[in-house]
C-alpha cells in the first residue's frame, strides 16, 4: 500500500518533497531517493517513448543509478544521456534538482517547449547537448550560472531572441553551436575577450545582425571552421579576424558585409565561397574590384622588402637630370641577352635529362625489372615533393583510424561522448568515455604539438594494434593530427592491481584478495608477458611492468596495459615523462628517508632490474625481474619499499634477508593469506618462482614462458 501511494504521488505538483516527506515518515526502506523522483518527473513529461528508453525507470528502485541513460558516481547522478530515441515531450524543471549532474545529452529527439530556468541551477554542468529537437523560446540569462560549462550545443532547434550577455560568464566554453535557430540581435560586447577557451564556434543560419566583433580575433584556440554564414552581419570584415590560427577556415558567406576583404593571416588565400552572398564586399578573392574610394588601409598579403618598394615618382618639370629615367647601357643589354641564352640552354638540358630518365625507366620495366614496384616508379620521377612536405599537407586529413574490425564509431561520436578523467600523468590524461550506444572506452591523450613523425608513429601504433591476447589491453583505434594524438583502448572496469592490493588512498574500507584470486592474476600476467616475449610477431619487451600497469577486468582477470607507450610518446613528441625513472634514481637514493614509500612505489623504480641503472637497452629479462617483484608484493601484501623499524629496504633485499635469517613464512605473508593455510604449499612454490625471477644476474633468471608453465602446473585452478 505504501509503495502504491508513493507511485500515485509521482504526478503531484510538489513531487519530490511530498514523496520524501511521506517516505521518510512511513516507508523509509524501498522508496526512491530524491534524484530518482526528479528523473521520474522528467519521464512523466514525455508523451512518447517509442523505443522504451525509460522502461526500467521504476519508483520501486532505491536509486536511479541502474536506469537506462543514467550514470552515477558515488551514488549521485552525473550524466543523463538519451540521444536519438524519438522522445517527445518537454524538459521538466526537475532536472535542476540533480545537483551533481555534469552532462546532459538529449540530442536528436522530439523535445519541444522552452529551456526551463531551473535547469541552470545545476552549476557544475559541463556539457549541455540538445541539438536536433524542436525547442523554442530564448536562452535564459541564467545560462551565466554555468561557470564550468564546456560544451553548449543547441543547434537545429527553434530558439530565438538575442544572446544574453551573461553567456560571457561561461569562460570555460570550448564548443558553442547555435546554428540553425532563430537567434537575432548582435553578439554581446566582449564575446572574443571573455570566451578565450573556445575551440568550436558555429553561429550559422540565424538572424544575427550588427558588426562582427573585432575581438573574435583573440580566440586563438579555435579549430576547424568558424561558421558565421547565413546571418545578417553588416559592416566591414574586421582585419583582426586574420589573427585567428591560419588553419582555421572562416565562413562569412550570405551576410550583409561590405568593403574590401582584408588580406592578412587567416583571411589570406581563402576561396571565394567563404565570402559569396555579400554584394557589398570587394577585392580578392572576389571578382568585383574595389573602387578608388575604398579604404586604402587594407593590409597587403605581400611582405615589404626593398626590392618590391614602389619607385619614386619622377618630376618631369624638374630641370635637374638626376630624376630623369635612364636607359640601359649597351653592355648591360648584351649581358642580359647572354644570360637568357644560357638559362634557356640549361632548362633544355634539364628536360632532356628527365625525358631520358623516364624512357630508360620504362625500358627497364618492360625488360622484366619492374619488381621494385612503387619505389621504382618514384625513382623515375624527375620532380616530386619531399616526403615530409607531402606528409605535412596530408596529416590533417586523417580521421579516427580503426585497428579493430569491430570499431563502428567515428571521431565525432567520440568527441561528443561523456568523458570522465581516470588519471593524469606526465604522459597524458586518461579518460573513461561512454558513447551514446553505451560502449565504454579508455582514451589516452598524448598531448599537443611535437615532432611530425607520423609514418613512424603509424607503423608503431598499428603493430601494437595487431596484438591480440586475453591478458593484454587491446588498442582499438588511434587519432593523429598536428595538435592532438589519441589512443583508444578497450575499457577495463576494475582499476589497477595497485588498488586491489593496497586499497584506494584515503579510503579506509578495503577487502584483501583471497589466494585463488591472486594466483589467477599471477597466471594471467605471466601468460600476457610470455605472449609478448615469445609468441608476438616481433618478440617484444614491455619495459615498464608494474602493478599500476596491470588492470583488472570484471572477473578480476588481469590485463597488461601501456605496452609500447614510451615509444609512442617519444615519437609523438609529448612530454618525455618516461625519462624520469632513471634520471631521478640517483637523487632518490640520497633522499629515501624523506620520501614516502607509496610515492616511490607508484613511480615504478623498485620494479626495475638492477641492470636498468646502466642505461642498457631494455631486455625481456627486465620484464622477468619486474614480474618477480610483483609476485613478492602479492605474496607479502607490502609495498615494494618495506619499512623496517626506522629504516627502509626494497622488497627484494628484504625477502632475501628473511630467507637468509630463516624467518618463519608467516613473517613474509600477507596476514590475510595466513588465514588460508590450505594453500601454504602453493604459496611457497610461487615464492620460489619469484626468487628465481629477481636474481641479480639476468642470465640466471628464467624466461616468462617457463615461469608461465610452472605456474600452470600448480594445483589451484586460478
């Protein structure tokens, strides 16, 4: 009865408060929380849901975190994403009660009505994507409350009115798309001064009027096309637009602009299509020339050199002969004619050489020597662009490159997806990205800039993409441009082995792993490394094996990650953070007493083989040593830097000391494993394998293939 009464309240005017007042008094167990009630109000405002997108939104749930399209963090709703589901209805104001909401994506539905003012009470909102609906009315001034907003896309709706000046308070905006609406009026003063983070700007197909703000030229982060077309902008094109990045394409077509087209920076060498539909414009690249009374202050695209400075105006009335134009001397004329003959002769010889080379190449090809293929044809060419020049021309044309036949998403879908930061380091940020269809990926951003070594990067990343093993994270796609490099991996949900062994920093609750889970992880890591060493196409070396690079799947199966990352970072020219391990070892050896063992463990120093200090080329035996340290860590439950009384000792030396002093096994074991005495014999066997892996002499260490075989022979099913 209580739950039925709760359900009848869902349509009431004071839904949330009445529901919670009643549930707190009469049914504290089993009633939906406040955020769930707010979402049910949104559901009730939908007149049509033909795809059943909200069918599992039930008031009998304790919270909405398992509902379709809803993502939670710490049991709070952080994302609402239901795109392309033919939802028809209006945006209920109750969405403003989701105080932790960060992302809204309701694009390509049939939503109508105005934007509720209460929606902008969610001050932590980072992305609001509503394009492709039938929303109307104006953009409320309360938009300025969203200080953290990065993406605002309301394109392809019927919104009207002017852009409120409060929008300029959204200083973190990166994407602003108002295209295909009915906005009118001029852009607010300070548009280009305040929104300096903008990367994407599309105001096309509206009724914007007035002059184009001069300070738009300050938006140095803009990319792609800045689209101001199909509006009512008037006046001249501000020369400051040329200050935009030169790779930006500026579309000013079909407005009411007039005057000469400035020829500087990003405005230079643009085709006429960027300016057509403005009858008052003149000058290149348009055919209509500017009249003599057009402003003469338009900058020229030709730089000033003494050789192209205008000649001094002669004064024929001046009686002095110094200003009269003199003819060339007879000797000068003879010299010019002679040099012309020599030049023409040289060009003729050059073309004769090219003709001979092409004919001889064809002869070799017909004579059965055409096996050189493409390289042979290149040698026959007389003039061709340098490969690096060709690369620089084509490099921006690359889209997302799939490395997996099952990749069915594109770059646009990836960039519009909900993203959450998983971790940051000197080699880039890793994001958890949830696509619209629910597919979850891990995206590592390698950073901006860097050397233009695309071919080398492509070769390396595609070789990594061919690796397929159940214990290695799959690289599914990549993206390269001059300003951005992305690696797209499968998403592994259960965090790293470091967290599984030692818990999260600052979180007291922690459940130690039982032995059967540990041995399963040990076997999986060994299989993955053995595959890299002996069964992969090139018999690779990982070179940075540590618990932070071991990820755990849904069933606690291990996945080796970050293979080849150091090489890719170096090629891409991102921050060379991987050099830190060796560069700071000597300093850290003198400061061990001042640095926390957890920080050192995270740096990976104590997983490196002793010979790594000699800056030798990484070998497979490095990986074996690192794996041995991980085994010792999983057996002991300790960090790789062990605290003994007031001194510290690395894990390997500590274990060797315990064995030398014949200390009982219980001193070495993780206390939680002491409660599983039935596996003691097996634990001792793994301990012996670990000791063999961390031998100081690389030649005395076993191969990963033999280590994996030895672990498989143990009795535990793992």
